[in-house]
C-alpha cells in the first residue's frame, strides 16, 4: 500500500431480511475512485476435478429413511418439533449425519423467516459493478466441504444439530 491509498473496511450484516431496502449513499460515495471491492465468501461451486468426490460425499450423506428415524426419545422429539416448526415433512430430511441435518434445518428456518445471508453481498456486488468497480469474491469447492461434513464426528454433528434446534425454538433474533 502506498501513501495515497485509502482502504475502507465496511461491515455488512451476515444475515438480513430478504429484499431489505438499503440506504446506499455512503457505499456509493466509497465506491468513487475505488479499484476493487472484496466481498466475503458467498458461494459454492463444484470444480470438475472434484465432482466425483462431491457426488460420493453427497451420496454418503443421503439416506433412504428420514433422519428422525435414527433418533430416540428426547432427541427425536426435539428434532420433530424443530422440523415441524420450519414447516418441513420428515422426508425432507433423508440425511444420515446430524451436522447435515442441522445445516438443513437452519437453512429451512431462514427460508421460513425470510432471512438471507446472500442479499447484502448481492447488493454490494451489484452496486460495485454498476460503478464499474472490480468485484473480488471467493467461492468454495463443494466437494471438500461435503467430505468434511461426512468426516465430522457424530458427537460434534449432534452438538451442531442441538444448536440448530435451539435456534429454531428461539425464533428470529433469539439466542
């Protein structure tokens, strides 16, 4: 960096209401004279070389039976209550791993409550492109991410699932 360079670090919400109206005046001002906008991760891609591994990992996560059939007692009751609250049938969760079930549950809850992690980033990208500013954004290869879910110990996956169930129970903005 040289003496005549100014770097602005602007925070964006990691989650926001879908189609939120934003006041873009300050951001438009920061874009004047900008050479690039660096955005946080917000995308998954399957690289051709990793496609076979992604398919194998995906198939290892899928199940012929609903996830709740692998649970008993209070754990089963909590999961059924959470998936019912997000409005999904048991067959929607034909998943083997508790981490995958928890991630799916959180995604379904965000859809139900109208929250998104993508809209703020999409807006910033649009504004930058509109102002002819280069956008730099990372995406991650889906194959290794799915493989990590498969390799996550069941106990750790169960802990994440329980966090997801508590988040659904607490509702939007709850902790």
